[in-house]
């Protein structure tokens, strides 16, 4: 089983249909972080508490607002699941 941590950042808060574009912090929502920093693959033998500890440490270092722990089956059948987002 492959274990990974998906990190989240805040969206820009774009107000749809505004020209020129307008942004409102109240409209900002959590979105999955993009790029190589957005996902951290971890050792599947780690306990859940160690995974959470490493995720919080990584998120704080890179300025993410939250994370989810996810798992993918080794056969790459597309079966995967993730917990709900946990705020840092």
C-alpha cells in the first residue's frame, strides 16, 4: 500500500464574473496544493500518529493550511481514499 499526504492552501478568493478580477478573502476556500510540494509520500510502516506529526511539521514549514492522509493500493487500480482535511 502506498501512503501519501496531500496538502492544502487557500484559493485566491476570486469573485466569479468580475472584470477586472476582484478578490475577497472571505471567499477563499481550501484547495489542493499544486506542484511537487503538494504531496508527500511517506513510509507505509509509520504509525498514524507519526504520519500526522510529519504532516504537521511539513505543512508548517511550507505554509500550508491543512492536509489529508491518503492511501493507494499497490496494484494501481485507481482505488484510493483519503481522510478529511485536518487543519494545521
